[in-house]
C-alpha cells in the first residue's frame, strides 16, 4: 500500500478513478486532472477531501498536463472517451484524447524527472471480437478501417506502444493495464451492469442486444484497484502489460441480465433489440502473468459482486 506519496490521476473523476481515490486519499496526496464530463468524486463525497487537489482541464492541453505533473511521484493515466455509444458518435475525439493525451502525459512525466511509475490504461478491446483466454503476448486483432467501433481499441493499442517505448528509449518506468469489464458500486456511464441494475431496481425493461449471447468476464471494482496498486508498487510491473480481470466470472449478457433481475428481486421484462453494429462476441482473459509477476488474483466472484452493487444502488434510490 502506498503512503505519503503524491499521485496524479488523469480522468480521476471517473468510475475507476473515484474508487482509487477512496483508497489513496487517507494516506497520500492526490491530484486529479479531469474535464468533469462525469464527476464521481462529487457523488462519492470526496470533492472536498483535504488530500485531494482537483484540476479541471483536458489531457490534450499540453501546458495543463505539464503543470499537473509537477512534483508528483506516480501517474495513473485513465483519461479517455469511454462507452461504445459515445465512441461511435465521436471517433475522432476518441483517438485525439487517447493519442495526444497519452503523448502529453508521457512527455510531461519524462521532463518532470523523479516520476517512479506511469500506468497507462489500455483496454481489453485490443484483442478484437473473439478473445478466448487471451494472454498479453498474444497477437492483437484490430477491426476494419472505417468502423468507428474500433477507434478506441486502435488508439489504446498505440498508447501501449508509446508507454513501452518511453521505458525502452528514455527509461521512464511505465506499464500498461488492460481492464476486462469492470463493474461495481459507483459505476457511471454506459456499462451493462450499471444499466441492468438501474432498470431492474426501477422495474423497467432490461434491454439486451440481439440474443444476448455475447460472452464477457466481469471484474469487480475492488479487484482492479488492487491490481492498480500492485502495478504502482511492484518493480516487476515496469515495462509490462497486464490483463486485469476475472475469468471465473464469465457469463453471457443474457445470463448477466437474468442474474441481476434475480438478485434484485425484480420482475423486469427482458427486451431483445436489434444491434447491427460490430461487437465483441467473446472476451475472456488469461491472468496468469499478473498472478506470476504481481501476485494479483481477482477475489470477488460475480454473484457476490452483483449483490454488493445492487445493494449500493438500492440504498441510493430507496
């Protein structure tokens, strides 16, 4: 566990960033650079924490990133355009934030000197539509040029190369994380678990794309936070990419919707709607590398995680 450190979290007001702040703030100083498109810090009651410094800005602003990086020991770079629907509507912005933003962060960390670790957030989507027990060293599969759906994955794979090459060329201690379907209390945005839980608790129909036979492995928020902390503190993480996920929590989207409804004791209708766009049909990680080098293993199984998540949402909706 980190103590008495100074960290910069880009995109730190998002779902994962807010959860990371909860863990770090009691014993560290945290500077968050975020445009506040979503503000989980406010909702979590962390906005006025004495150890938090919130800088409203954009990672594409080189000067703002350089200033935010001054004096920090660690950088966790999470700023990105997230959510399939948002990405498809804003493909150029998606790539701009990833490519220019990551270059700004890496260059600022290099120039600052003394940065002990930079974590670049990549994505499990770099493995393409069909990813079964994929390992970090497996060849990545990118979608067709012109399909906006894949602009996020393409740009994130490029940022991984950037992060690794800053280690190789400049000895900036970097590593990359590929998160696999993170969910849990406090989730904001377009995630399936978030959407299913909110609709189940309201008794509204749960919308499922096509037949709901897409397969995902779901990782609870507490587990990825442990993975991030290990990447920050373990020297073995430097120069590596890591799958962070929970292959034991693997179900179809339809099964996920049914589980949510059952645990929430909801009678929501399952409503199937056509989805004619490219999608990820199968995504299951191999996490042996993270277990071997970091000592990481997901601990929260899906049913337990869903129960905790549903209870959190219920406590806030009455």
